[in-house]
């Protein structure tokens, strides 16, 4: 699991002109549309789970587990 800040995730995977707002990112995380975790009061995107898109083998490779 690689947790990254939602803003960094949006900058990495969205074009500048189409980046979602912070409120939209929080809603996606809260509803499970984007995999993530709330630590304390701060949301983070689980980048490995998002890239794996539900494929357990891909997620294991991203985590470095064979």
C-alpha cells in the first residue's frame, strides 16, 4: 500500500485542465470510488490499489510481494 496525498495523486493522473477539486477527491475517497484511507483527519489515496483496479496479483507486484 502506497498512500499519497489526494492533491499529489490528482496532479500525477489528471491533466492540469481536468483535475478534480479537493472536495470532489474527498467525496470519491469517502464513497470508495477511489481507494484510500483516512488517517487522523486526513485522507490519502492508496495508489497501489488504484493502479491494480481490483487485480490482486497486480497489487501484490506493486507492493513488492511475490
